[in-house]
């Protein structure tokens, strides 16, 4: 009887499911990552909405300061744009660090 039981045990062991299902684990991990992504996006949307509402409320107060800064910093901004364009032309890198390559 022991030999028969051992043989049956070997035959049944071939039909057993694997101890760990990699595809199932990957699906569970993906679902958890998607839930975290949705939660992060919801918080980011809430923060952006709050910032937009605050800017809308404080726009009348901030407008004069922005106008003065824009007038004063326009030459600096133009110089930075020209420097960035020259650097891009010389180095051949047009992606600005965004992973974009020409």
C-alpha cells in the first residue's frame, strides 16, 4: 500500500497549483498601484483647485505686484530665453530635461 500511496502522491503533486501565482500577484500589485494613483490624483486635483480658488480670490491684490514684476523682469526673461536657445543650438539638446530628444 505504501508504494501505491507514494505513486499516487507523485501523480497528484503534478496537478497541484503552483505555490505562488505570479500573474495573480502582478494583477493585485497593479490594482493596488492604480488605487494609490487615483488617490494621489484626487489629492492633487483638490490642491490645484484650492490654489486656483485662492488665486482667483487674491487676484485683485496680486495684480499690481505682478504688473510691476513683469515690467522689471521682462529683460531678464528675454535674456534667459536667448541663452537657452543658444545652448540648445550649440549642444543639440532641445528637450529641456523632459526626456525629449531631437
